[in-house]
């Protein structure tokens, strides 16, 4: 008969959920805002889900799928490299997968998201390369990219090298995934997917491409024409 575990023994088997386990200094006025930026990847996923629910566009589905692939690659990379996190400020367990920090998954996540969305805004959306598109791209890089990466260094969850590798890997994968999705549109794979019955059940569409992306003015005019 297997002996039951005592409470201390049971707690030693628990591990933190990597994307939410953040400790901050309540006496540091900058600590809480930086901690909030550290969980931005979760907010991005909520945004993608809300975007799909409210618009039924297939674009957020592509982005969520890309982020999933990106995260899986990050986990595999960590298992292979087995480069530990910084010892100073280390709050993770000393064994298991969470002890590895190369590459920084947060850095890789936001680099992938930023790269994909900036390429989308500058190359495929209406008024591409306009001042508004360039300003939006810069703001996206500064907010989602720089601050999230900085938060991982601020809380000493990663070294500079781990964040740099995460950013480079996310940049490479984000660019490659953008090219793959664009090619899938050009050769008709996206239209083929949207012809599936399940896509019809969810009323899915693909108006967020370079030819048919509706501007707010166009949507308003269509609404006025239907009155």
C-alpha cells in the first residue's frame, strides 16, 4: 500500500505556472507596472480570442496558431540547450523544465507577435508605409517588445543572452510565418479552408488581406448604404 504524502512533501511537487508566477516589490513604484507588462503575452492571447469572437475573421486564428507553434519551438529549444536561468533572483524550482531559461519564452513570444503584426501593417494593410502605420509599428515595438523583454531582465528571470536569443528566434519565426500565411492566401489555401463546413458554422471570413481589408470608412459607408 502506498503511503500518503505529508503536506510538506506534497508542496515540494508543485511548480509555478511559468507565464503567471511573478513576484514584485510593493515598495518599488515601478515594480508592479513592469510585472503587468510581463504578463502581456496572456493579454495578447485574450485579445486574439476576443478579436475572433467579435469579427469571426480567420486572421486571429492564424496568429494564435503561429504563437502556439512558436511556444512549442521555444520549449523544445529549452529542453535541448538546458541553459539555466540566473541564480540571482531565481524563484523557480531547481529541477524540471522551468529551471531552463534559454531562450526567454516571453521575449520570443513578443518578438514573434511584433514581427508578424508590423509586417502585416506595413506591407498588407491599407495606407501601408503611411505615417500612421509607421507610428503604430514603432509604438508596438516599444510597448510590447521592449517593455516585456525589459521586465524579464528587471526581475532577473533571464540573462541578457537568453532575451537576445529569444528575440532573434521570435523575429526569425515571425517573419517566416508571415511569409507562409501570405503564400497560403496567394495560392488559395485560405479560401479552401474557409470553404469547410466548420468554417461556415462559425461564419468565418478573411477580409484582413491586402485586397479586401475593409477600412473603418468603408464599413461605415456600407452600413449607410444598407439603411
